[in-house]
C-alpha cells in the first residue's frame, strides 16, 4: 500500500542553523501539507501546497519557513534560522483531493 | 474560532466497546476525521465522515455525527489490545479549505 515517507526520522540542530525536512508524498496525490506537534500539544497545521504554490498557511508559517517541490517526488520544509521553540515532530501529509489526508511517520526536530 | 475538544483518557477491557467523544465549535465543518497514533508512529487515518452524514460504519468502527450538538464519536466494537493508542479527531472547515484542526487526542488503554 502506498505511503508517505519522511527523512530523517530525527534531526538535531543548533539554534540559528537552517534545516530541511524531506517528504515523499504518495505518487498520484496532488495536495501536500506540513503539520507540527510540539511535545504534549495538539497537532497544528502549517501549510498546504498545490500546483507548485502555497494554497493556505497558518500564522505559525512565518518568513523563516518555506516549502518547495524541487522535483516530481520530493516535498521539503525549510526552516531558515531555527529557534528552540521550533523543536517538535513535523508531519508531512498528502491527499489526492479534499477528502483523505495521509500522514507520514514524522521527523522529530530537536533544536539545541 | 475553531476548537476541537476531546477527553484525555479512556480505559476499557478487551472485548468491550470503546466510545471516544469529540466536540467542535465551527458549524461550517465539511469533513470530520478520526486518526490513530501508536507510540513512535505517525498519524494513521482511520475513517472520516462528510458533514451531511449522520453515521458511517466501517468494520469495527462506527462514527456518529450530531450536527446540532457539534458532537462526533468513534465507537470501536470488540476492542483489542492492539487498539491501544491515541485517537485524534480533526475537522476541515469550509469549501476549498483543507487545513485540519486537531483535538488534543484521547489515549485509549485496553486492559486484557
């Protein structure tokens, strides 16, 4: 069964460094998303992406965040200058249409 | 604003039915979802219901939607130890909008 994959599973970085989190969505899906879950808190929407552009973003998704689909398979989230409060589990998701969003296993980001 | 609330914990005995409840505030929800998260794993989509439906059944899972009270429930029949996990309800709001708003999750513990 097709699934969303994410790499790495765990990323440790120093405050102020740039990180890129990678995702491979399900191959025939057209909509892509990033969510995050800070430890002990709710899963929060960051951004959605369709037809090579951002279709929706939350207040969390400020100028230090960016997304890209650099080729036909990968979908990336870049955090330019990480802060301690960016430490969280980051989930990528994809959907074919407006209904089912399928989530990847997540990347745990730890900012020291 | 949007808010989704769930009770934090539910304990049942193996073989019993589990009922996990969720309330939401936004009456313009279009889809309502149930996701399952096992320890160290991502979010697994269990089932979803369109807001013009009252009930949906899928094998051991039954979703009930009470639009008047803005109440969603997930019933798991014949609960097994493998059902132990955190269950999240989530909503998407409005046509054309795909961002999911999640509840805080209900931890289901199944006693053998």
